[in-house]
């Protein structure tokens, strides 16, 4: 498992002790040096750079500024800057820095939503108390269909046909990388047995297990039902046959990692 560094999505910066402004700039690639020469006078908090056609689009939050109009004026004086906008209002001055320039959020070519993982697990815990094991089934099927359609789209994008051993390994590795950057955790394939239609998957740093322990302490049984469903859905999509997944180890129980056995039906 490769080392990881936590990443804050550059759309929200919150600090009640700071006045915040958001800057949006469009400029030519060779202009970035001049832009950052001006921005270096301020505290840069979060930002992103994207190239669209032949222009660079730069978005970031700054603090330690006196007048947003002065910042905007400085940036607009640069000849190679096509657009420069600086936004700050009473909420940003109170420390709530939320992006005002971008919508929708995209993952590859698809509209994405961002959920707070803690709130999702709190929802699961509450449903479990009300509905019992039915909550496990609901979250499993949510995960199954999400994993199925995500893997199906990825297979079609790369023209990967379901069922062949190499393709199963390849798309499993693709999805494990996407899962990591999406905040799900680290997946590692333990083994694949094509003849018996079985797979073993290790899952490190489970967001479900970690948050469940924070809320409820150690569990007596596995809790990663949505992840279990995702794995079954992915396996179904990439093999072309319906699969189910069973969580035999779970970090919420105190195990060192989560482990899933996947088998065909």
C-alpha cells in the first residue's frame, strides 16, 4: 500500500479566525509566473489549476488581504490576464470560504456529489436502530448498484470485455485507484480464482469502519455493507455474472483491516 497524504478538496476553506476571499483567473500559460508573483503577497490556502483549450483557469482562496478590490486591480493590470475576479462577502469575512465560481462538480465526465462520510454513517447507525438488519440490506444494495454502474461505465470507456482474467485484474486495479482518490479507501486484490469464480480483497483504512468506531465503539459484527455491495456490483459488472461479497474481517471489530470474499452465484 502506497503512502498517502490527506487532500482537501479546493472548494471549501473554513476558518472563523480569518477573512477569506476567492480568486478566479483566466490567463495564458506563460502568465502564471506574473500571477503568482502578485499572489505571493497573500496567504494562499487552497487552489486548483486547470487548462481549458489554450487558457489556464486558476481558482484559489486567500487570506491576509486588506481590500479585495485592490487585489483584483493588481491582477487585472497584468496584460496576459484575460479575466480576474475576486469575491468576498460578509460570510467569507466571517471565515466561511465556499467556492462561488464552479458548478457542477465533475468526476471524469459525470456530475458528482460530495457527501460527508460521517453523516452517511450516522444515517446508517440511526436506520440500524430503527430497522434492524434491513438497514444492512438497504446499504448493501445502494453499494451494489453504484459499484455495478461505475465498473460498467469504466469497462465501456476502455473497451474492456467482461469475463477474461486479464481484464478482471486490469479493471479491478483501475477501480481500486479511483476508489482511493474518491475517498473510499485502499483496495488490494489478494487472489482471483477464475475457475471457482472467487476473489479475495483486502480493504485498508475503511471510512465506514473508522467512523463507526468513533460513533459507537467496537462492533460485534462487520459494518461495511455499502462497500461490500460495491465490491459485489463491481465483480458482477466485470465478470458478466452475478456475484455476492461477504465481509469476513472488519476493522470496526478490531481486525487489522477489512477482508471480503467474493463468489459467483
